[in-house]
């Protein structure tokens, strides 16, 4: 399962508070596509499946489907402010990434 840095957890918490729904979970998924074969998908989800893999970071719940969780095992989600602000996933399972950093194989 993916690990959140403190910066990522703080930003996710801020975004959930802005949505006004404490029941939301951050869903992180791996989908076929992108120039390297797979791409990451992140969104807030109010529904979880019994098969989902989940992990709590304080009050934040992160969920993934089983196949995505396997591909994200050992990966880290970080958030940076500033010139290159945004979320970034570092995945040691990726053998190759594209130039934009949003897809991998």
C-alpha cells in the first residue's frame, strides 16, 4: 500500500475539509494507459468495496483496489508547495517512467 508523507497527509486533510465531507477517502489507483503503460489516478471516494485495501493516516483513510495496492506497495505520495507544487508518487516498482512523470511501466 502507498505511504503518505506528512506534507501529503496535511494537504489531503485540507482538501477533504474543503469538500465538507469527513467520510471521504483518498482513492489511489493504477490504471492501464499513459505513454509508459500505466498511469496513476487519485480522487476522493465516498464508497469503498469490501475487497479494497485501506490504510489510515490519522483521520485520513487511503484506499486502493487489490491490484493497484500491489503495484503501489512501497510507493510514497508526497506533496510540494512552490514552483513545482502538487502531488508526486515515487514508486520503486516502476521500471520505467515517462518524461511527464504521470505514467510508468
